C-alpha cells in the first residue's frame, strides 16, 4: 500500500490515526521485532497526538500527512526525545528543540513513533558501529542492514512505520535502502534544511526519506524540502528544468563491482529502457578517486564537527567514549589538520572534488540521468571481519553524488543469493521529481 | 587492519594502532589525489546574506532541557569554562 492509499483510508475513516499508531506499536513490541534492535526510544505521547489528529480529520482541518507514522534517525533533533547519534557520548542527551524537517512533518500532522538506531555519529556503512548493538536486517537477521541509517531502513523494511527519516553523507540513506530492499532518496545538497541534524560532514550531509516506493519518496520530499533561514546552504529549486534528451547514462562499473550485480543492473536498465524508448549511453565516472576524495574531506570536517563534544556542555568527551570507527576519523582528521600547512590532504581533496563535479557537468550535457548499482557487493554477516578499505569500498558508488551534491535514489532491482540489490539513479541538481519518476519504472 | 566493525571500547594501545593505520591510509589516498589536475574551487552563495527575521523564542522547557543535558550546572548556568569537567 502506498502512502497516498493509506492517507485515503485514514481520511475516509476506514483507519483512524490512533489505530495506525496502535498497529505499529503492537508490532514494535513483539520479541521478534525487539531482536532486530531498531528502536532506541519510543514516543510516549504518540497516542495522545493521534487522538488530536483524529479530531482534526473529523473537523476537516488536518494536514497533508494526517495520521501517518514515522521513525527518526537518532541524529535528527526531536524535542523531548533522546538524540544520541548511536553513541555513548550523547547517551541521555535530550534535544531541546525540533529540527526543521521535524517541524514540517508535524505541521502536516504526521506522528513520530520514536528514535531509531544508527551507526555511531553516522560513521559506518553497515549498522554495526552503534554503541547500542547493531541493527539486524529484517530480510535476513544474520546480515547487516547497511548504514548509517540502519534503524530507519530496517524500520521501513520490517513495516514498523509508514516512512522514516535518515541522513545521507556518502550513501547513508541509499546503502541501507539497497540492503533492506526498500527505496531511499538522498536529496540535492541544500534542498532540505539540515537545521537540527547533528552533523557528520556538513558539506555533504542531507536529510531524506526511507520509504516503500519512489511515489512515497516524492510525497515526503515535497513536504520537507525548501529554503530555511536556519540553514544558510538551503535554497528552493529553480523553476526551469534541463531539456529532456531521452538518454540514460549507464556507468561502467565492472572494475569496482561484483559481476552478478553488474549484470543484474545492466539487464534491468536495458529492459526498462526498451519499454520506455530511452537510449542508453555507456559512461565513465571517476570512481577510482571517489573514496579517497570523500574520506579526506569527511575526516577533516568530522574532526572539526566533534570538537564540541568535549564533555562540558552536554554528553561526555567523544575521544573517551566513542568506538573505533569514530576514533579513527577523529585521529585521521587531527592528522590532516596538523599536516595541512603544505596542502597535502584537504587541499588536494578539494581539487579532486572540483574535478568530480566537472565530470558530472560534462556527462549531464548528454544524458538526463545516470544509472549504476547502489552498492558494489551484497551485505556481509554481522560481526564478519572486514578491512577498513573493504568497508569504505561499500561507498564507491554512492560517494560521487555526495561529492557533487547531486540527488540520488536507490530502488530494489532484484536479489542475488536471496540478498537484496539496489539500483541507483542520479540526476542534475534539484531533479528529484525526475529520479522519482524514473525510479517508479524500475519499481 | 582487518577486524569486525562492531562497537567496542578503544584502548590506548588500539588508539596508537589506529593512528598508525589511518596515517598510512591517508597518505595512500593523498598520493592518488595528487595526480588529479583541477583548479581549486570555492563556493559563493548566490542569495547573499540571509534574512534574520524574528527567529524563534525559547521557552522555559527549552531552558530546563538544555540545563539538564549539562554535566555541571551552578546558579542556573552551565559550568563549562572553569575546568569543572575535571571534577568527574
């Protein structure tokens, strides 16, 4: 059932907002669901809020999302709920204000079910780095759900909410969407306000929806998007869209990807292109420098962002309480800033970032959108040994769009060895409508 | 370094190991990027300065939640700059 169909049920009185909350709450409370370790805190006021919304529905004054229930990644501030970023550093930290996206959703009468698990400070691509134990993949609890929006993705896949909010820095919405067999939209950088998001890397971070279909992604995106005076990097989408070319760029990924995934994405793209009369153009992205560029910038900005976690105003000192991946990024960022006087790291990464942006601009002169796999391999087992380089390589197909600030969506493309595989669609800045439309064909 | 990615407390010894490994990794990354020839870019905000508007007013609950998040509070203020955290 799509969100629009559910909204019709609620508006027609077939399902009340209270009943919707109770249905999800009942499911969240089962031992099987608790074992997935998705929710970190539940909103105790959800039923009371649903009662008020039911009243407004009867009066005809309810908002556009009246009665829909959503889960929130634990790095997005919700007043009165613990926003701990999956870390003991912020364990017990209660946000005194709402993020802009939360205010926008509440204004449309959506209901918060609770805060969900995530990789610690969004540093991870597997969901394993949470200080509150890893989230399990609802499709196969032995496997990672992907990250860092692990709880958000798992909550949607396990049907514990109507939709969830996540954040995407280098793939943290698209990667878990791929592993959990759902849809995840990373908006254009600046299309959605980051105000109230506890930042990982401020020049890449985006808040976006995790949902069951591209149509649902579009619905939620249209509510949360828009310029916000509390976030200077936001702006409204330009009214003019690029001219349609009828050409899709299919990225050559064979040097970076599992063979079966490459074949599945190629086959699926060719099928849909034939059906819709699109031309396919084989293209190359600078994938060989994506991880290097991304992580140098991430280490540097994350080191800077975490200086506030010194244990004075809130929480505990991050270096004393965080797990290995967070410590690695802080130490790495510290090393970069120490050595930066000769421009060896950050400056080179900024040049490479420019180069990657230019490559996308050239490609988009000839194609409407770009298709590639979301993740180069299927998910590993929770707790499996994996090198840092292998873990970072999970991000090879998602980081280019992050570096260039482009919108991207991941939709289910099929299964390999009974594991979900996602297909990613990228488009020029502010073309979320286009990627949702194209993604709907793949769904 | 190969290990699982599960969260655990980091010992001082492990921190040293992470420091060595991350330096090595960053040098490898930087060496690869040094071959890229591209001009440095900078970002200019087309919209100029923002309209400040009225902002939003805090309320007593905002204040009480903020104070309750702080490790040390004295006389309705957060003690953050007096080395009070050393008392822990």
